[in-house]
C-alpha cells in the first residue's frame, strides 16, 4: 500500500468527519510530510507514539473560526496527491507549481529533504511533487 496516499486520505477523511485527531502506522516519509504540514499551519501537531515495537503517527487536525466565531472550520479545504507509484511527477526548479495562486502549497521530496514549493524555490532545488494542499 502507498503510505503517502494513505496519510492524505486519512487527513481528508478526518477533515470531512470533523475529527480532532487520528493515528496511523508511521513511516519516515509520512513523518516528514506531517512535519511540513505542521510548519505551514495545516495541522495542529504531529507526534510519533511507540507501542511495543511498532511506531504510530498521531496527527491533530487544525480548525479555525467560522463566521460565528466557533472553531469548527477546517484549515485544510483541499488536498490532492500528485506523484504516485504508477506515475511519478518530477519537476525542475523552474517548473515548480504554484498552488491556488500562492494560497496553497506543494509538498516536494528533494535532495534537501521534504520541503514546500516556496522553500524549494529559495534553495533552488527541484524534486518529486508529492501533494498539493490548500
């Protein structure tokens, strides 16, 4: 099974069901993606929990105020997987996409690590586009 697709599907399902947090089996790539999403403000927190010999990734979804001031509007309004096992999407620095005219972000796997599109442009590195988030 594709762990990145599993992570993005679980995040999307949690947002739709208005869940505060969820757990999933941890992988190095999923931990890095969750860390980037926390840094960008899409998730409240992420932590690795160990039970026995297995590691789990616990993720808390971030919610913002709605028009009445209640904290029940999810920060994530859309999420899309770009590169997948059957069709990888590699881009050079000059072709890194802008998501929602800069209101979203693209998550890339580069030689500099898992970073956002903005940081990749600053560091002038290209890589594999993993997902779009807005």
